[in-house]
């Protein structure tokens, strides 16, 4: 602003004209920071600022940070503004309730008496389940509060304690929302103390792996050998096959289901299944790079290799050298990505159509062409 609008040279911007400051804070409440001290104590200006941006309360004069209406206006716009409220107002139920309804995390900065208030805490966790972290420990064990929290976000179970962690409905609700919440369940839901998490209840584990197949990692050993559970897990996330019992890693249907979801899961398949043509074909069709981990006999199979390079030309890298020189295979690879020419060998590198196709897809592929085509 022009010098004529500055009243105090010690301020970054001391706007003498209230109308200018009002217009400014109505456009961006944080502009209150640059107002002169007298206007930071002006109720009309500060109200306008916090209506636009609640966190502008930080720049208000202390007298207005203790003004109930100003603070209520601020927290309704941004719950986190409660951190700048005068001490007594952080224990004002109406203000605190408005703050946590807007942002559950505001519970962190309220007076400790509010963290024991069930109505306040319920409102906070309904807005953001992780706000349970800031509740009094007595409410972190309260079934109703914890249930509300995990309904909002399953991983809030990490902040629960006591009986709530042993409550089947609470845990089931959590894992349905976030499969990995299973990790935080109470010991009473564990069947095998040697497991990180051995959930005795199959329904809980099924719900968990259906939400995130990788949660199979936390299941008890008996359930890692349960075909229904493992099938559900690999349908959701093929790589969950890694956590399955060896007997199911050798189960044809289980492995086929896994590689259809994620071709790379073939690395966890029982040895014999890595040479199963149907399984290998399904894997490379989903992810060409899966060719890397199949049985060597499959790397000489032209149908398999063609499917792999059509999905990802760079899979040519893992083909048998005889197919790295095969015109049809190399052409398919460079059609998918020109730089796959780097993995070709023999006559394919001197084939004009192959090289032309490669460089049309990636100009730098010319570097790998046979010398006879570079003249």
C-alpha cells in the first residue's frame, strides 16, 4: 500500500484506513496479519477476517481472542482456530463442539475437561476417527466412542484401549473399513501367541482380507491355510499369496486367482505351478514382467513370451535368447515400447521393419540397431 495509508512505520503494513483493511480481510482473512495493531483490536475487522479464514484469529488482539462470538465464528470456519482462543473459551462447550464438528483434530487443543466429555469426543471422532488419539483414556475404552471412531476410519483402532479392543463388533467394524486394523485387536482375539496377530474369529479375518488382502499377513497360521480366507485375500490383492500357507501356494485355483489380480504374484507360487501354461499365461497377460519369475521352460514358449511382450515390451529381457532373436516376438515388443530393442539380438537387430517400428515408438532405439542399418 502507499505510504499515505501507513500510520506506523514499525508495522509491516499499518493501514490507517479501516475500509482498506476490511476489504482486504474479506477477500483473505489472513491479511489481518498486516493490519495496524489498532485494527487488530477492532471487532468488526476481526469478525470479518475470521469469517473468511478462521485461523486469522491468531493475528487478532488478545481481547478478541477471548471474545466468545469472535472465537465461535472462527472455529465454525476452521476448527483448528481453537488453538488461538483465550484459555477459558477452550473449555466452553458450545465453542468446543463447533470446533470439533468442523475438524475432529481440534480436540487436541481444547481444555482437558472437554476431553472427558463424551458428547464432545463423539462429535470429534465422527468427524475424524483419529481424533480418538486426543480423547481421555476413559473414552478411548468406551465402546460407543471407539465404534464411532472406527466407523469413520478403521485405523483409529490403534488409539483405542481396554475392553473396546476385545469387542468383536468394534474390531469387525474397524477391519471392514481398513483391513490392517486387525493388527491392533486385543489379545483375546488371538489364538496363537506366537503370531503377531492371530485372530481366532474367521469372520473378522475374512472381513479384513476382503477390504485389504494384505491383512492376511496378520492372520493366525490356521487361517493362512484356510482356502476360503486365502482365496478372498488374493482376489483383493494377488500379492497376499506370499502370506498363504505353502499348501495353498501350490493350489492351482488359488494361484490362478492371485496372478489374475497381480501377475507378479507368480513369484510366490509353488514351483510346479510356475511351469503351468495357463497360470503363466494369465500372469504375463496381467503383468509382462512376471515372465522373470516363471519356470525356464516357459521362457522358451513363444505363445507365453508373445503375451508378455505385448503387455510390456521390456519383458523381452526375460525371454530365452532364441526368442530375443525371433522377428515376430521382437516386433511385438518394440510395438509396445521401442526401447525394448535393447533386449533383442541376432537377425532382429538388422531387420529394417523391426528397427523402423522401434524408432517410430522411441527415437533413441536407433542406438541399438545393427550397424548395417545406421549407415
